[in-house]
């Protein structure tokens, strides 16, 4: 039952007990039990305790399942101003919503709406909002993680570490700024709202803004998505592949019929929302290593159903926009961009990411798909302040991949 303790005083009492148990029991027990024995031999005590602390935040999901959402982040309804924040309203263009996405949106009663976008500059650069690009300038279109139910594109979010890190450490990308899209999140109370394809429509809005209003060439846009944002980046790439000619016409651009030649980076992508990777080794063996909670139960189970919406949860085993790595889908990746997949080998999503890599190599060829597994790193580790060496090596691999394209 979702949010059965949302009423006071039960909500406050439950939250107090959870905090008290964590401080008095969980943290001391975990610290003592791992003083001499680590989940991974290469982990320091700092890495071990840092991972456990992150797991506590991740386990807040089951708590929120009972008491209702407790938001710590901005959402699509307002631009949160602040020092150095470069926010802009992204207005939808209905002519850019085509094909099956348009039909699914109508069936789910999902409307296009304006959403915030946040510009993030490379250190040493200070562009103005919507500045026209310089010749052949690249730009990052960033789609954040959070299971489709949490986190934010706002520059104050820890997830903004992802585009900042690539801008700082990957000069061969040619990008000096990123646009982070504040797409709509699924709501779980009192009813599921903002289901698929709401977030994808918002990603399309961000893409069309970069091309039609700012003036970037489509081939100069680099998609970057982590976790659920990786799923969304894959869906956006599929949308472009499925509707390239019609979308070019709607955007007033000419096309020669060839696939767009752009680039995409996927970081720990949640590439199977369905059931085909629920019980592989990584989902079970990495249970005691990764901070990410089991997506089969609790709040993330509701998130998967909320995101599938009127399509039904069975669609996560059949729809390539929802689960491109599913063993039941056999999705095609023809027309997809040159792609780099990065993840940790201690995370739950390891097997689905390997399936995604194999399918993309099958359809695109090994020269179009880069892949890197960071040893002993957990889910979405590029945003985390633990195991800095793994982060450095991963960013070096991404930089080398960009350099190879030149």
C-alpha cells in the first residue's frame, strides 16, 4: 500500500523512529562489521562507509513509500534561481512530437508543457543563456538519473557533477557548456502521474530548443544520461532514428536520409525496466556491494509501474522505448549514434548494461560502441565522492573515446 502513513502524527513518529534506528543501530553495526572485512578487497574503510551511507539515502525510498514524498529538489514547475544559476524556460513545439510517441501521449493524456532547462558552463567559460554557438561548437544535452521519481537537473544537484566532470575532463568532446533538462518526474500519490512519454517529450523539447532556438547543428549535440537518464537518452536516440525525416521537416532542416552522426554517453543506464534482468548474477551478487536498492520491491517497483503508465507494466518487457536492453524485446539499434557505455562492475545493472552493449555492437559494429567497466565501482559512481581513482580512470576512458573520433 502506497503512503499508508502519510497522515500525522503517524508520519512524524515513523520518520523519527527510522532516523533513531539508523543513528543508534545501523551505522555503528555497519562500521564495526567492516573494520577488517570489506565488501570488496580493494575498498578502503572510507569507500565502504561511504557506500553504506549512500545506501541509507537510497533506502529512503521504502520510507517515502510509506509516508509520502519528502522533496529535497526542485522540479519542472519552477526555475529555482540562485548565484550562477542560468535557467531558461523551454517551450514545447507540438510539431516535433511525432509517430508512436504522439499516439502514446494521447492515450496517457500526457500534454506537452514548458519545462526549465539549466545551462552549465565548462570551468573558465561564461556563456550567456541561449548564446549562439561558435562554428562547430559541441554541446551536451544532459538527462539526469533518479529512477524517474526523484532528483533534479538544477546545478545545485549532486547529479550536475556528471556534465561538469565531462566538460572539465574531456576537452576532446569539443563542448564548453551543457543544457540540463528538468523533465517531469512520475508522482506516486494520490495516483500515478506524468507517465511515459512525458519525460521523453520533455527531452525532445530540450533537443528542439538547442536546434531551433539556440542554433546548434544536430550532429553537434552530445546526449549524456545517467541511470534513468541513460534510459531516457536511449529513448530520445530511438525517437530520432524512428522519425528522422519527419522531424527534420518539422524543424525546417534538410536531410539526405542518412542517420544523424552525433554522440551519446550512457552512465550506468537503467536499460531494462522489465523483468528479463531481475535475477542475473549482478542483480543478486552485487546486492551487498552496490548502494542501489532492489528495484523489484518498494518505491522503485512503484516507479516502474508509474513510468509505464497506461501502457501497463507488461510493456516494460515488450517496448524498446522502455527497455531497450530487455532480452524479450530484441530491439534494433540501427540509426543510433556513436555511443560510449560506462558503469561499475559492482553495480546491480551490470548484466543489463552488458546486454545493451552486445545488442548495440551487433547492430552498429564494434567501432561505433565504446564500453568501460570501472573495477569495484558502484552504480553511477561518477557523481559520488568515493573511490576517486575509479572516477579518474573512467573519465580518462571517456576522453580517449572522444579523441578517437577525431
